[in-house]
């Protein structure tokens, strides 16, 4: 059977190297530097860059599949590089619309620049649709950005950071900051339950210059149809879903391997023959296939966004896919752990690390609370 483009890029040999390094990164709370070196070598940073700009020309659907495959070997590496892939995908969605304003992102990615995501802020439950950070206009058409961004993945290596901030006239400016700009402080504070290799440190901004050429757009507060806001929201949710889906898929595969080898003393047969075990692993597999099908559908729809129109439901669908994938992946990992015995409670177990990693998805937007609130508003109207 012919290999897919994803399998040709992420070979079994490469994935084996990533899987071997993942426990060390996790144990030492260490950034995935060697993995990143390999990803650069195989052109992974330019995966979603159209071929005419020197990239691999992968669709969002193919990038999603690559991220699922990578997450099955090294979840924290996949989550970290996910933030770069999201930024490339933002430029990609604009390019699909005929908007060349972020085409420079393609060239930068091909040249090895690493993009990161600086949107999350402590206490800002509006996330993308408001900001506690401030943007002060400068005479040259740029801005000075001040505020604190949390969960800034790729902190040790990013060269450009996508941020948003609130202007004095209550708009949101989205744009990029350069790492060598004055006023940036990256704290060494990433010591977490899981996803440790992503090194998603806090980033403090004090009057940091956003150059005019790096201003992406101005958008109103709240959910809106701004193409750049759409480009952030959609790929963010779908590629996050892809990473957590990959974790769940790996858990199902591990459960199959372990229960096939683990023998029941009472029944003198592999645990994989036990009907209760089979039910639980089947449930995990069903959950993950449900997530895969949703991700496949919505990434393909984005790839055809000039032909497909979900109208006001785009954002609802994006949130739904992410929330479902995260919850299904958590369920799959839990079921795998239940079926595979007490050995999985030890630090040496891959399943225990997958469990700690999958929990991170509960803290990333959109969560179940915001998803239900959005659907309730869409179905029942706002509360007066």
C-alpha cells in the first residue's frame, strides 16, 4: 500500500526517535530541542505553506493528520509545534480567500522562523474576543503592546509571537512581535502536570513595539466574521483537536498491545479475551473514531471554505470538534488505563504520561462550559 504524504514526512523511524525522547523531556521538564531540530530538517515547519512559496503544500486536513500522527509519539512536541502550525494555517486561510496580507508568514516559515501563539491571558474568559492587554497607537501606524500572556508554547525558541490587545477605542489589534524587541520578559515558570516539553511559559509585555508591517488586523470585540479572527479560531480548535485525538488513538493502540500480552491467572488466557476488557477497549476505539470523523470533516470544509458556507455555525462547529475530541481522548486514555492493570500507575508507563498530557486539553478553549453557553445562546437566544 502506498504511503501517504504524511507518512513519508513522519516516518516510523523518526516517530520512534521522538517516542524514545518523550519520557526524558517529561521527566526533566525539558524543551523538545532535538525533536524540533528533526522537524526543521524534514521541512515540518513549512508543511502547510503552499508550494508556490516553497513549502510542502499540505492542506489543513493533511496538517491535521500529521499532527495526529506526531502526537501518537510525542504529545508535548505535537502541542508545542501545533502553535506554529496554527499561525501558518491562519495565513493559509487568508490565502485561500485571495488575501495576501500574511503571505510573508509563508516565506518566514520556509526560512526556518518559528511562530508562537500569545493570546491566552489569566482571567480573560473571552479569550480571542477581548483582551486585558493594551495597544497604544504609535505615529508610524504600529502599536506598543503591554500585558501578560500565559501558556506561550515554544517559549525557548519562537522568533515571532502572534498577540492581540485592546486599543483605546475598544477594538482589538492582532499582530506579531519580534523576539528581540525591547520590553519582552519570558518567565521560566512552566512546571506542570503534563505537556511539559512544550515549555509554554508566561510572557510579559511592557510597551513592546508592534511594527506597522506586522499589524494583522483590527477587529471589533466579541465574535465576528473578520477573516483573520476566523483564521485563528478555526485552525486553533481543529489542530488542538488533532493533537488530543492522536493521544487517544495511541492509548487505544497501547491498550490492545498490553491486554494481548497480559495473561489472566484465573482464566489462563490473555486479558484481550475478557468480554469486559473488550467492551472497554471497543468503547475507547469508538470514541476516537467519532473524533477523527469530525476532525476530518471540518478540516476538509476549511480547505474548501470558498465553496462551503456554514454561516454563523462555523465557530460553533469548531468549538464542538475541539471539545468532543478532548473529552473523547480523555475517556479513551482512562479506559485504556483501566484495562491494562496496576503497572500503568508507575512513572515508567507511557499510558500514565498520556493521561497527564491529555488533561491539558480541558484547560484550552473551547471548554465544555463555553461550548454549552455558545450553543444555548444560538438555540435559545441571549438572556435579557
